[in-house]
C-alpha cells in the first residue's frame, strides 16, 4: 500500500501531542491530526470500561507502518495501544505528493 492513515488512540491530549510531534519530527508521518474528546467503551481484563481518549490520525507511506508502530509503542503509556493501518484511496494528487515528500 502506497499511502496510509494510521489510527491511534492515546490516554490524554498531552500524550497524543508528544507522540504526534515525534512522528512528524522523525519523518515517520507527514502530518498527524489530533482529535480530543472521544469516549471509548471497551472490554479490558474481563470488565467493561469507559474512558476519555484522544485520537491521532497519522498520514504516512505504507512502507513506514512497522517503524511508526514500533515508535508509537515506545512512546505510549498503554500496554496494548491501538495502532491500525487504513489505506488511502484516491485524493488530491498535489496533497498526496506533499504527503510522500514529508516522510522518509
């Protein structure tokens, strides 16, 4: 897959900003969008939990997914962070070129 979104959740906005900034500074992502105020309902260790989380959407190249995922795991406070690849289909060619140029 050439270009991808990587959907990541974090426990706080501060954590999301730290992860997002690192990914862009290290050119593992060209851009990271941060969306605060998400409520997650999930099962963890046999119990149903509810938590406020922050979403990150990293825009990158498919060949960088494994490196990006490993870096997020190093930086993340969760023992099992959500890091999911989503393909990018068609888009503005100029934007997609910019995305490619912004990553290694």
